[in-house]
C-alpha cells in the first residue's frame, strides 16, 4: 500500500501527535514478487512533508527540526489538555 497510503498515514501521525515523524523505508526490488515503495520521509507537526528520499537506494536526507514550530502548534491546539488520563488508567488496570 506504499504509494496509496505511505504519505497519508505518516502525515496523519504527525498531525495527531503534534510531532515530527521521521520514517525510514526500504526501496527497490527484493525479488521477482516483492518491491518496496521507498520514500523515507520527514513530516512536520502540521503534516507537511519536509523531506522525501524518493525511491532511489541508498539515499540520505537531512532536515532541520523547528522546535519553535512544535511549541507554537501545541500552544495553539493544546490536545494534551484534553487527554483522558482516567480512561487510560482504567485500561491499564485490566
């Protein structure tokens, strides 16, 4: 599902966690039946892909993490304040 879902799922994880997501990925043909999509990604907390290694292997990308952006997003959308710790504790007690 690489091409159809890889970017979408990683962007969603970044937004919901308000964090940078750094995702390694295999690429290329492994055998005649299996090929990996590749596209190791770095996604910022707003869901913007800030680096994409493409499908060439091996490759290396670097990205600067903007910690002020993380702080600003978390301040404007304080999702941690809405966390139901009481529910989590109930689940852990089982």
